[in-house]
C-alpha cells in the first residue's frame, strides 16, 4: 500500500510538499507548491525513484542562505513525518 503526505513546510518559500512513497519505500511522486521553480523541479527530478532513507540522509540539515532550513531540509522532515505516520 503506497503512502501519501501533504506537508506544509516552515521557514521556506514553498507552501506545500506533496509526496507519494510505494511499498518498497521508494519515492514515486514529489511536488513542491511554490518556492524557487528551477531548484524545486531539480529536487523533484533527482529524488523520484530514490529510497526515502537515502533522500533523508542527503538532504537533512541543508540551509538556504541565512535561513536555518531549506526546501530540501523540509522534504527530509516531511519524509520523517511520513514514516512516523504523522
């Protein structure tokens, strides 16, 4: 059974992150609503087909300029919440 989360990121330009993950813990779909168009499309293209744990380990803790977080970091947080069933 695949899982889905719509996560409202905090501290970034994106307004929503929609994620679908299959039974093998592979990201099958990712959509950022808002944010830097080229960067978010790049993230979407790179992580589609990747295992959730690999994405989290690569993106967690990335900052954007002087901000303490970023869209990639918020994606890692959303994936944590998905795995915990929040």
